[in-house]
C-alpha cells in the first residue's frame, strides 16, 4: 500500500491503515506535515499555517485522542472577528452564518449594514422560494437572497479569511453545502436555519475550535511517532504506473515503490501530473481544479505598543477596501499560553486573494511593508515591530469553482478504470482540516475493504 503525500491527509490515511496494511508513505518535503507550520521565532511560538481546527466535525479530535493528545486539546481564549469597514472595526454577530444574517433584526442590529441594506437582507423571508436548478456561485446566491451589502460587507471578507476566493467564482454547493441544502429545502434561509435550530442541528451556531496546547505540529509529530509503516521524506513521486498486481510509483532521480493500491494525498495538480499517462481523463479533470497562493506574516511588537482590539480574535477586510491585508489574528490574545511572558504582542497577518496571482507581491519586503501599513491604519501602533517575518504558501488553497462537485463526480467515474487509485485532501469535498482527515479515512477504508463503503 502506497500513500503519496505526508500532510495531514496522508498521515491520517496511514494511521487509519495501521495494523491493516503495510504502508509506504512518500513525502517530497524533508519534514512531513504539509501546511502545519508551528515554528519558533525569537522565543515566540507561532503558527505560519492553520492555528486550530473546527471541532464540530469529530474526525480531527478523535484522531488526536487516538495518538495521545486528548488532554492537550484546548480552545482559543477568545473567538470571533471584527470587520474593518469604512475605517471602523465592527463586530461580526455570532449568529451570522457564513456572513449571512439569520433574521432581519440581526441584520439591523449588526451595525454592518445600512438601513436600506438591512431591509434588503430581510427580503430573504419574502421573495426567494426554495433554491432550484444547478449549482450557482456564492455571490449569485447571496445577492439574490440578501442583497449586495451582505455580499460585499460580510460574506466577502469571511471568504477571504477562510478560502482566499472570489465569491463570484466559488461554488455554493461545494464551499458551503449546509447553506445550499437548507436553501433547497426551504423558501427562506432564515426559516431553514430556525428549523435546524429547533431540531438541534448546529448549522446556526458558531463553530468551536480546538488546537494542541503546544501547536498544530504536535499532531503531526504524534502521527509520525505512531506510524507503523515506512516513511520516506525528501522523495518526489514522478508518475504512477500499472503493474501486474497493483501499481508502481516511479521516483524522481530513479527508483520506485510498488504497492497493491495508492492513495494520492497531494494537491490536485500534483495528482494530475502523477496520473497523466495512467489515467489521462482523470488527470485532465484534476488539472482543472485551480489553486491560489497566500502568505502569512508574523509581527512582534514591544509590550504596550499596540492597541489590540478586545472582544474578538482578529479582523477581516472586505475586498472593497482595496487593501493588501485580507485579515489578521491577534495571536498572543487568542492563544495567551503561547504569548511571550515579557508582554510582547504577536499578530498574524494574511495576504492573498484569488483576484490574481500578482498578490502576494513578489518582493517580501514590499509585502511586509504593505501589511504593516494596513495594520497601522486599522489599529493603533506606536512602535516599529521587533520581528517581521513572512511565510509564503504557493498554490496553497484549492478554489471550488461553480460546478466543482460535478467535476469531482467525473474524476471518480474516470478513476473506475484504475481501481485501487484513491484521492484524499482538501481539493475534493471540503477544504478544512476535518474535511481532509475525513477524506483520508474514507480512502483508507476503501483500500482496507473495498466492499465496506459505497
């Protein structure tokens, strides 16, 4: 059994197969873990990648428990966001779902919408009827249901903070399936959310988050330590070939690995390259899944030199503000146990939207200066940062275009001609960490027992 990719999906698949199959895990990087980037900067523990996972879905928490981290999982000290709009920081109400108001009163009280915008948002109760027909973009759905203000002031910045995508291009059904399903079953989204709340469904509640106390790489390290198979790092897979009984992975620079099945837990464009000769139809569809690049920055300031807003863990920036900054996390406030003991203030800033690969800027110093300037306009900063460090994540986030789920179905049909080749990761049916782990576990189950899952 071969797994290509040593990020969280590949490691989760290998863990699921422990004791059930002999596993060889091939990872191109020197260290496994993918985008889990816990690092030390001037005695400051910092997350250059994700700093937590959504605990609503149980996959990651259960995985952490099985590798001995159950007692190490903690929530952030504070949760929620401000939106930087028209020069002011305004709190996103907790009962807004993906930026969409759950009631006319909530829309009016938010302070994020004009009276006209709040009244237009209330039209969701009266005008639309159930969503019908093929997949549509998030922008089309929100504009039709709630109006342009909700789209521009709420949904757009929340998307920038989680997916770096343009609402006009992102699939509603693939990116927010809960909303799509509620909209198709109810004449009004607000009515659907009220029904789900009465039924005890958590769609209408803000998602709780958890993280290992010492950082997200703790989970990677625990998975590696519990790995029963053969982990080969710094090894680049070049292509997948069929052999008499199973498959062979040709490696860059020579050599190969043989197995009866293969899980490709790599970005879609990497999977496409591996399958170009073996399954050109699947490879072509995989290559059609676009990605966007992002960057994060670590800023550390002297004690008392930054007025970090209270009541939220960060801020989000709408596209209409035309800023380089897409969002920021008050890192030392969100995770006080990781904050420097001398009172230094740590802020994590995000850059990069799908508006074009020209962002983030090619010059690191310019990008850091632009982010710092935006932060200085948003909050009071009275000193130069002691640390300013940039982390780039090229082609990091998959973009779920309209029709994405139909593309995934075409990929799955194409893979029927190469049984034993499976896909896992963020490119397919959810971009979150829990989604990646779930996809990896499903792939592992299909390898271990092809009859166990549909």
